[in-house]
C-alpha cells in the first residue's frame, strides 16, 4: 500500500500536464489539479480522494480518443483508482454505447459492435430495460417510498433514478453504488448534486461491505422502507454471489420496502448467445444466465407486484413504443418489482 505522499508523487508523475497539490483546510483534505496547458478539459479538478482525482485526470479530453499518446494514464495495479482501464471493455461503457451515450472508448465500442453484430436486438433490450427502471421507480415512489439504493447504477443516463423518484417524492434520497471507477467519477460529478444523493464505491460480491458503508448508512435509514434496485446487473455476477446479494438486501430491508430486479435469463435464450456475449466481454465481466425459476426465487418471501416476473417489455407498459418483446428475439430479459410484507417475525435492521 502506498503512503499518501508517495501516492501523490505517483499521480504527479503519471499526469505531468497537470499541477497537482494537496490542501488541508478545516480538518478536511482535498486534492486539486490544474492543467498546465490549454485545451485540456477539465482545467481544474478538486476531489476528496486521490483515486478519484486519478480517474478524473484519466478522463481529461485528449486522453479520450488518442489513448496511444497517453500510455501512462492508467493507474498501475495497487495504486488508487486502479480498476480503471480504457483499453479493455467495461460493462458500464459498453451499455452506455448501446444506449447511444457518449462515454465509451475504442475497446468498448469494439465489444459492443461485436455483440450488436450477433445480437442486434440488444439495443432495444437495453432501452426497454431503462424504460422499465423508470416505470418501476415511479410505481414504488407512488407507494410513498422516498429512499432508494441503486446497486450497479451504471453511467449517468437520463432520467436518472433520483430524477424519476423526485418527480413523485421531491425529497427522495438516492445512493448510487457501483464498482467501476469511471461510473463513480461521473456519478460524483453529475449526480451528487445535493445532500440527498450519495455515490458509494462497492463491489456487489461483498454486499456486507456495501450495506455497512458509512456513506450509505448516513443517507439511508434502514428502519424505514427503502427501495433497492438491482437492474441489469445480477447477470454479471457468479450465481452464488448474485443469490447472496439479493438475500443480504432482503434481510436488511424494513417491511414496506421494495426490490426492483431485471436480469437476462437462460430460459428461452439461445445458449450460443450467452457464450458469444461472454466472448465479447472477455475476462472483464462474467456473464451468468440464470433460469426463470432461479430468478423467481430471488423474490421468495416478497409479494410480487402485478403482472409478476415478466419480459422487461411487458412490465406495466405505459404506451411507450417498446412494449413487446420482438417475436424474433433470441434472448429474454426478465423484470419484477416486489414488496417486503409487514409480517416477517425475525426482521432486525
Ligand atoms: C448494464 S449496467 C446497468 C446500469 C443500470 N442499472 C441500468 O440498468 O441502466 C451494469 C452496471 O453494473 C455494474 N457492476 C457490474 N458488476 C458489478 C459488481 N460486482 N459490483 C458493483 N457494480 C457492478 C457495472 O459497472 C455497470 O455500471
């Protein structure tokens, strides 16, 4: 583990185009960087954490499409901010590309194009998933829930969870959780606009650490109903880890809480497709197809809202364009929303 002055020296060495210093004021530490030359965006970055600063500088504009000229941009293993690679596809950035976003790099585009080539409906499916997420949040907010934990939140995509929730519950608090450094940097810059929104770095393979996070605990009151979103993320976890995170969340939620899940399923999906999608991600993500019965079991002990666990297109369609699964689709993506009922005797927050 690098000591703090060594870590600062390492970031300075890696980013010679920026002047970087540490400030201590009123008991708080912050790191500031200022570009030495024009044409670099952002010109000034201020973060509370050196790893985050490293990510922000890695994302500085000239790095975006001419990575070869910035070979030292990526943090070395073990350094703060490691885990960020612009040369390997990332789940969040591939998804951003498929949704028509702008935060992706050549490796992400190559993986996404490979998937779209074998599986053209992936774009419609991703958009149907986002539309489901919005409808599901509205459903939960209309039931008076005003705190949300978005696990595997992804890169900011409008409307974001807090925007949808606050249209119905203006004071809604939202914690965005992800393990991707670029997601965290963008979320901190774009989403954490007030005290009611937090961004939590966490790996869903360690749900206990996420649920115990002081940042999360400061924002979310687990004695009150909470809505937990696991939308389009559980199929990126090994089966045992996916089951464990769902169980941990269900355990901790107070009665009156909601669980929102969407996930790809092996039931009704061409097995070759799962293999091909896995090949496109390579070793950056594990793709696990769970059966419809296994996904249904995630809702055990909860009350599934109508229409139950269904194809993502048909969960309470609201007249939008994408309301049905295309008949020729070779893959299925399931979605459900469930309430934790009041009478679970052994509940302890
Ligand atoms: C396909 S995106 C879904 C984003 C958003 N939930 C949605 O449905 O629009 C999956 C997200 O899960 C995150 N993710 C994948 N594995 C994760 C893990 N083990 N821990 C935390 N986040 C993870 C990825 O970084 C990515 O941002």
